[in-house]
C-alpha cells in the first residue's frame, strides 16, 4: 500500500475553537484512504490530545507546536509578525521529524496555508509529488487582484506563484477559482471542490424551537466577526423580545464578545454555549428558525451548506463569492457587507411572516439538492484526484 505524509497545522481535525482546523480536513483524510494510501497525519501537539493515535490506515502523530509558542506575538496587532515565524518554524519542525524518523513516503499533502513551506521542503527531501490541500484562500479577493496589501498573504501567494504538483482548493465562497486564474495556475494542476453534507441530514425531521432562536456556529476569532451577530441581536431585541441568538463555538475573542454582550444589554437573548459535537450542531440547526452569518471574507461554510440542506433560511452579508449560493429572496437573504440594520430587518420579517420563512427554506433546500453532494460521493470525487498520484513518484 502506498504511503502519504499528511501535514496539518491544526492539532485537531475540527473544533470550533482555538487551534481548530477545517471541518473538511477529516474528509480529505478519508479520501486518502479511499484512494489506497496509508496515512501519516502530522500535526502540532496540543493540551489534552495524545502524541500518537492510530486508526485503520491512519496514524496521527503530534510534534512540537510553534503556533502556540509564538501566539503571544499576535498582541503586536500585526499578524505577519506571528504568521511568518510560525509558518517557517513549522517547516523546520516537520523536516526535523522527517529526518529523525527515517520514514519514506510516496506523496506529501500540506493542509492549509500554514503548511506551505513545510510541504515544499518535505516533498523536495523525499523526492515525491506535493499536493497543497487548501480549504479556501482566507484572503479578500479584492486584495488578491493586485496591490501591495496582498503581499501580507505570503503563504497563499507562495503557493499560487510557485504551485506544487497539484492544488486541491475548497470552494468556500472566498472566490478561490478567481484567485487561481489571477495567478495563472494551470487548469490541469488544480481542482476546485465544493464541500458535501452529512447524508443523515436528509432524514432529520425539523421542528422549530419555542422560544425561537437564530443560530451561528464558528470559531470566535477576528475574521469571523461574531461581534456583528451580537449587534444584530441588539437591533432585534425591542421588536422581537423572545427571539434568542445562539453562537456555537469558542476561541480567543470570547472574553471581548462577552463584554460586548453586557455593554449592549443582550445577556438575556445572546448565548455562548461553547464547542459542541457536530451531531449537536445538526440538532440545533434543525430546531433553529434562522441561520445567521456575518463573516469578513466569505459566508459560505459547512454550517451554511447544512442549513440549506435542512431547508433553513440563511441571513448573511455579501462578501467574497457568497452570492453564488445565497441569492437574495431565493435561497436566503443577502445584504451589503456592512448593512447590519438590513440584516436585522430581514430577520424580523422572517420571524413575523411564517409563510415567507418556510418558502425561503423550501427554495434553499431545493437549491442544495441540485448543487451539493452527500459526503460519501464527495469523498469519492476527491479520492479520484489522489489516486492519480499512485505510482507517479
């Protein structure tokens, strides 16, 4: 059986908190196995996680964590001062492990932007093909089109300007297909994939909660702009005093968000329950009346796709390529990036007009069935990409 070295900057495959990775990273690992690879998944160590785990065809090995060690630099307010040293250090740590272990591999896959340098160094050392597995671009497409500001996304630009043997990029609403075209990445060296959904969602019988609630699920970090959710909740409080806002997830901004909740006097309607298992997220989505996302770069993520499958109306902001999926008045309600007042009024209308809410949810569900695949099919699609690299090293 062929062997793949899977390099990830995230200690956990997915949690909605500090150090959490992409929810589709686990499905990428499934695709490696489906393609016929034995997987060694190399990640940074983290508190509460074992240094070594083993499952069928997959080993999880956790080594030194430069991201945690260098995180205090973030307080400078300049992300580059943290990111560049952390990404560079991660590359050296991975290379050190590779030399010390003496293990051989037939393919190297680097997950996320933070593995850009580690991927290239490991593949060069082993003399095998390299694949960059990106879960979006994490950069506003307006900045990637030109100008000096885009240079701060050094890890993304390194991948796009000097592409490895292949790039597998998730269509997460960050306009990654346009980014590939801007940097002229050859079409035969990249694949652009939309995430799937858990097929168990199709059998869920949803009944809205009483009192009703609006839900969002994300890591509590700067770019997710959860503060906007809280401000929208404050705008809705007078007209919809019973409506609750539930924010699932955790992260370094939790303390600041709790201060904002108290400042805006919405402690009775805004709740931060923290991290919950994915099955619980699905249950809470099923009982929600509205799904709300207010992020900075894109508002298309797994939770939004799952909401569409469940027939839930989505209220969100028009950033990135969100409008490819959320079409105003058809599959959801879409507002200009800073129109929080408009989003609040949209929620009010959805809550007052049950027929409108149900009709919008029904259209969203119909749309999802046309464009989304259940994860088993989607994993097969990705496995076919990796299978092409068997025997190419």
